[in-house]
């Protein structure tokens, strides 16, 4: 089973995925998190000494410029999409996804589905796309924070979860989503 989560930054995608992982594991399923951005993060760590934080704390680039962690990741990701291939990161993710299946994982979770071509890859592989909405989150006009709100993207979303209450409410939503996915409820 392949499940991808989409939504603006800090909407609760990783938290929802963690809750759903717990529910799947209660069923005896083997679950792995496999984000599209793994390659971006590996690149940032190797070439920019990124510390793994998405904060706005500044990182010094090799050419002496200072940039926040989130902006560094966005810049690397977008550069490869625009300059090399729109599917650059997807192609690498597909290889990792196939490896996860070969390793016997029952559920593969992707918590950073942000672009329409990523959503299309998930759908092409028979996956489910969940959109996590959390009102009042910070706006960011970077393409990785806006494309998921386009009408074409929203048309491929299987269902949405509103993260508007407390953590226990999101946990209840996770339980219901797992039941829906495993039992067709």
C-alpha cells in the first residue's frame, strides 16, 4: 500500500503519518517512510553541510551566501526539476520505492507530495493521496508550497483531513483513515 500526504508546510502531514503508522503496525504491517525529498536532503547534507533542520537559521553556502534550511532544500529541489528534469527526484524515488517493496514493506508513506507530477507518480503506482489542511498556517509563495493547492492537483486527491483541533483529534482521523484504507469503509 502506498500513501502520500500533501498540504502546506506545518499542516501536520508527518504527525498524521506517524499516527497512521502506529495503526498499521497494530495490524502487523511493516511500514516505511520514503519522502520524495530524501535525495534533496542527502544532497544538502553532503554538499552544504546541512544539519537536518528546516529552520530559517542560516547556513553558509560554499560561495559565502547565507540561506535558511528550508530555502536551501527548496532551491536544490527546484533547480534540479527546472534545469535537469521535472521528474529528476521522482525517478530516484521510484527506485527507492521499488527497493522498499523488495524489502517486504507493506505500507510506504510519502509525507511530502507537493507537485502534480509527484501526485501522478503516486496515482500511477496505485497509491492514495491524502491532503492535510490546517487553517492559519504561514503562507509561502514558493512553488513547492503552492502547486498542491491548484485545481488539477486537488482533482487527484483521494480525501482530505482537516487538522483543526488537538493532537488526539488528528489521531482519531488517522485511525479512521487506516480503517478506510484497509477495509474500504
